[in-house]
C-alpha cells in the first residue's frame, strides 16, 4: 500500500507501523493505538530520509489503515 511517503523504503517503514498498530488494536482501545502510531511516525520523521512521515497525507493514510474510519 502507498502511505504517501517519498520512497518505497519509507512506505515499507510506515507499513511496519501499520502492521504493529493493527496488532495492538486487538489488545488496546483505538485512541491508545492511534497515539502509539503517531508517536511511531514522529520517531520515524526524525530520520532525515523519512522526514515526511508526519505529513498530513501520511497521517491520514495511517489513520485509515489503523482506525478504519
């Protein structure tokens, strides 16, 4: 899936976050999982080649994938 990252490597990193978020969703409420996903995106964005990880398009794609609303 395309998460609006600028590279395949970036999309792969975000896909890992989504996969983990979906796993966490089985144990935690949606708000907790979304907070975790946002923290993970912010950590990823600290890496210069993935700085777009907190762009609106990326956050919206992750939200749709994890929360599904």
